[in-house]
C-alpha cells in the first residue's frame, strides 16, 4: 500500500518536473517544489496582467 502511494507520488513529481522548465536539473524535492511554486506563481501573474 505504501509503495503504491510512493509510486503515484513519484510519477506525479516526474510529471511536474517535465512541465516546469529547468526543474529536471534540481535533485532535492524541497528545491524542486519551490521551483514549481515559483513557476506557477509567475504564470498566475502573467494571466492576471493580461486581464
């Protein structure tokens, strides 16, 4: 059960890494999540600015 959960998390993390430019070069999870958050926030600002 735990391995299935870890596998799902791993797949989703890999998917996020593939979506965020430059994120695949970051090896630690905290750094990767921080980069993903920054990227999503920058996208959000771009959308808000285009309104």
